[in-house]
């Protein structure tokens, strides 16, 4: 796996972003994640390939899904998992991010899972520590394991990723999920459309090889996948939408807008959802169309695959 700055650490492999990863590397992780998901569904014994090694979760931003699933993933592989509580750590006494990471590194973990509100935080740490670093979300930059779990969900439901039309809708500007998904879906041969009001669309984003739409009905016309995003209010300074009510009217996914997508279009959302803001509650809970709970399940399997691949070096020869 490449680091996001295009360099590979000579001894330790990191997962810092999807950008720069090859289709072969992505496919290898999806295949491994698929096997772990099937093992789990079959209630099969999962080999503790990382027994007695240590994983430290270092989350500077709130999380329900990512932190819990990384913890479960590590434990299923036999890792000792430590969740460092940032709120009660010496960061409150002024210790820096780098000093914190170097302190944890001295305890010789195999993997450090980091979420931070600054873009590039995980990449910075990867240069300072001697273990694998996994980016669990850095500012509005990347959330690579989210894109991988989304891809696994799509592949299981649709049988392929290549050739699908995927609409990513909502607050693209502040979304690391959107960025990681754009890189992954483009690499895997999907056709990506972005749908957002002009205020929430990053300038020049079409340079990434995506189609840009401001009208939701046009944007999701005939797509196979509708991926909805939350308004990332924690990253907004000032008002980006007139009101959430108006936002829902024009950009919220409801039955009327969804009717423009393919009849079997899959509905996805990384979570957490704000019902009635970006997605109607009936649509979110539609068990035939919505893959939201499957995304969460795939999250544990894909994180097992990433921990396994990085800590054992099992994907070294796939690049
Ligand atoms: N949970 C995802 C993230 O951390 C998406 C979101 O928060 O809306 O990026
Ligand atoms: N999708 C996602 O990253 O969820 P959390 O913020 O709850 O971890």
C-alpha cells in the first residue's frame, strides 16, 4: 500500500489514503475483507493471526462506527486493543500530537489507528513512529477504510464495481468520505457523479474525473448507487445552506427524488445520519433498498483485512 504522499515506508506499511492505491491493492483488500465477512456470517473460527500484538486507537474526533469496529476487528484477530481516551490524556496538559504518538510508539504497538480533525495528521504521524498507521479520518481529506467498506458493500450487492453509475450527494466540500470514495470508485472503473448545492461543491472537483450536478433529480437519474452524506456542521464556519428544511426539500433523499434513480438503485450512507435533513427516514429504513446496516457490518470485516494486511505484510506483493 502506498502512503498518501506517494512514498512507502521501508519497513512499515501504512493506510493513509485511497489516493495512489492501485486497483490490484484495493481488490486484494476487498477479497480479504470478503473472506472475513463470510467467516463471521458462517460463525466460522477466525484464526488469531495477530495474537499478542497491540493496536492503539487514538481518536481526537468523535466516532461510533469506526472506533467500535476497529476495536472489534483487532480483537477478532487476537490483538490487544487499547482505546486511548484523548479527553483524559496528557494532551489536556499541552502534550502535542507528535509527542503523544511517539510516547505511544515507545510502548511498541503494531498499529496506531488515528482520527484527527487536521488533514494530513495521520501522514505526519506515520513519519514519526515505527508501527503501521491507519487513517481513521483526517479532517476533510480522507477516510480510506470507509471507502473500502463501501466498495465491499457495493461489490457484494451488485456483484461488481466497474461500470456502475454512482451518485455521491450532499456536503461534498467537507467530506473525507466523498474524497476517498471518488478515488476508489474512479480507480475501480465506476462513473462518479457529485450532487450538491454550489456552496457545498469544492471548486475544480471535476478535475478528479467526476460529473458535477446541482440538481438532485438530474444528478441521480439512472444511477445504480445513491450515496448520501451528512452536513458536516463541525467543519463549517458560517452558513452554507439557508435552512435544513430548505436543504431537505432540494437535496434530501426522499421517495420522489429516488424515483429518478434505477429501480434497483442501492441507498448508502456512511453514518451518522441526520434523518429529515439529508435523508428521509422511510428511505433510510427500507430494508430492500438501503444498505446502511450492511455498510456497518462490512466495516468490521474490512478493518480486519486492513489490520491483517498491514501487520503481516500479506499484501506486499500485490502493488
Ligand atoms: N462518519 C463519517 C466521517 O467521520 C461521516 C460523517 O461523520 O458524516 O467522516
Ligand atoms: N462512518 C463513520 O466514520 O462513522 P463514525 O464517525 O461514527 O465513526
